[in-house]
């Protein structure tokens, strides 16, 4: 019951994680620590992707400046 209440209070960013947990059928036997671990793992993956994307954007901006912006297009 506590697990279900926690899952209902999460922001929409976690919807796909919640669906995966529910589909696994482990909700009745799941411990709160297991849920927290799953959510933390998801958050780490999201943060890593965000960091990688920001790095790529920074490199693209540097290349854009180095090449003189829109010259030649």
C-alpha cells in the first residue's frame, strides 16, 4: 500500500518507470528500498544523458564560433 501511494505522488517524468514496475507484477511484494533504488537509478541515467547532451551542445557551439557562425551558408 505504501509503495502504491509513493508511486501516485511522483511527477510525470517517472511515469514510464512506474508502468514498468507495475507490469513486472512485483508491487505487492516490493520493499520501499527497492522502489527508491529503482527511482534513483532512473534519475542517474537521466542526469548522465542530460550531461552528455549539454557537452555535445557546448562542442557544437564552439565549432560554430570557430567556423565564423553562418559564413558560407
